[in-house]
């Protein structure tokens, strides 16, 4: 099946995860880069292979969720993968968690509401989990959102190192800004409502990222 961009984005909205954020969260998603896999293959936005049994799964929707900021550094990208069966039902879900991957669908699919998986976002840091209690196991849950805000400055990873770089001056400006956003997680969560215009293809999002970084840095001057 060959799917148009419009069809892919419509499908991505239909299955978009329900994400709950801490009620004190200072940063919400800015854009979502969507890819759709009808066959197993490598992700363009996360270092992994998308594997699934094609006899059970019709396609996997990859959501590369972009924030201009998280509490620790300038820019953030987390991922959700929704596995959709040939009958249109959600078969599985995976979600990123600090560079690793967690199962996003609980046993007996108790966090599936209609065709949408319910996930929680770590306060300030945005890693995903189907259970908020997981965040309580992180030793830096509160310090990351408070005294350690901005410690990483402008994040530069392998994917973007050809497009922008950082230095001590930039990192200090980012840290100073993020220190003004430091907060105490309430561990009370509220649903975030997606806007349809946030959903674009991953290729489009990738081309926008350097511009968004440049704009954020200009605003810190």
C-alpha cells in the first residue's frame, strides 16, 4: 500500500498517544515528525531498527516529538512507536526513555483508550512511561527539574553536529535561561491536547531543526 503524506498524517493523528504532563511542566511539545513503516527498517530519527511481524502488524507509526527546550538543555526529542494491526487495532507501543526504549502498552492494554495509548511524560525531562511511578525511581527526579536546570546547555548529538555547535558562552546563556524555569514536580498529571498543525513529516521536521535552534539562541542574546 502506497500512502500519501496527507493520509499518513491523518493516521498519525488518529493514533496519536495521549500524553500526560506534570501540572507544573514548563515546556510542552512544539512539533511532531511522523514516519510510517509498512516494512521493518531503520529509523531516521532514533538509533534503532523498527522490527515487527508483518503478518500481525500492518504498519508502525513513529512519532519524533520535538521540544525547543527541556529543563536540562536546549532542544529535546522523544519518540513513541505505535504498532497497528491489519484490523486497525493497536497491537503494541514502545516509547523512548532517556535514550532507551520502554514498552508503552501495559498488560491487558489497560492504558489503551480507544485507539490511543496513554503515556506519562517525566516532569521537565520528558521521557515516557506508561506508569508515572517509574519516574519516582529516578534519583534525580527533583534535582533535574530544580538546581540542575540547564546543566547540559545546548545539546549537540551526532545527528545534528554538522548543523550547529556549542561553546561555553552558549551553554552559560542556555543554563541561565533554564534556571528561570526551574520547578518542583507536583507528580500530578494532566492531558496535553495535540494541535493537528503540529504533525508534519520527519523529513520536514529535520529541515526545520537548525532554524529553530538558531531562533532560540537569538532570543537568548
